[in-house]
C-alpha cells in the first residue's frame, strides 16, 4: 500500500509546499483537501474518491473547489466527503456560498459515524486540541497494517493510545523548537514534542508535515533534534511516496 503526500505545508502554499492532502491512490482515499488537491485529478486511479476532512480551516478545504471540472467531466463516478457536522456545514455554507464559489459540485456529504469503512480497512477518529476543533484519524487495514494522520493539534496525552503501534504516523509539526511558544496560541506542535510522542506511542515511522510556509528550507524543523529522540523520523515533502509494508 502506498501513501502519496500531495501537500505538506500549512496555512498557505509556497514554492516548495502546497497545503494539506494525503492520498492513498490504490483505495481512492484522501485525507484533507488543501491547495495540493489540484494533483488529485492526475493521481487518483480508482473510479470513486473518498475525502476525509480533519476540520474546516481553509488550508484543509480550499481544494474542494478544484474538483468541479473533473467531476463535471465524469472522471470519477462519485466523490464522497466525510467530516463532522460542523465541518460539513462550514464547507457547504461558506466555501460554496454564492458570492464565493457559486457552483456546488455533486459531492456526497457524509457525517462521521463511530467508524468509517473504506476499501481494505476501517477508519477511526478522535477529537484534537485546535482552535475551532479538529479530528485525528487512524486507518486499520484488514491485513493488520495501520497508519495515523494527526493534524492540526498541539501534542498532549489525549491521543497517545489512539495512535499506539501504527506503522506510519503522519503528524503535523508546524514549528521548530525555538518557536515552541507559538504552539499553545495557534494549536500546533513543535519538533521535539512530536518526536517524543512517536517514541511514547511505539510507532514504526514518523513523517512530519504541515510545515510553516515561512520556512521553505531543507531543514525547517531541526531533524537532528527529532532523530535524537526518535530515529525513524522523516520530513515529508510534496509528492513523496511512502510505502506501508
């Protein structure tokens, strides 16, 4: 099973990173739909697409508007959007309001239930600490593999057991340690606390995403700090492919 990191930046895109979208092309599943969602048209290989949203901040939903043309041209038989009720209401009421974007694509909107069956597995979710709310997701595959997608949030102990033992943890890390003071104010995380979380939860590999767009360099987070705590830490990049084996 492959994961395609379509967008790994936060807040707004820059020349290196678009905002959040993580695709599992083999099963037609995407987490979030930020500015990188223009890539879905060329990356989705299934006849249907399921999009699971963490929350309604623009950097995670703006790409829903980009799907109008491929949907009108029948590239996919169906596109289902899954989220909590508040997020779905914000998408329908604000993103697709008449003055902003007057054509609502023919999405099928589904409120999250206790769990979400998808091709080859089941998604579970948990609330996260972030202004306006957010949700974290864990996908357990039928063959025993697993991954977790956690963004946007400030690290706390509330979801350590939820992600425990996953083979791949994709976790936001908006700030390096020297900007940690901004985490409580913005509802985001910094390098060493995410690495420590991965260690405490016994995950296999950690991929850091939702990078501050004002830090476009090769090491925006201090990877030496992260790897000193949890050696299997990687910096996610747009269009990176991650294999779950």
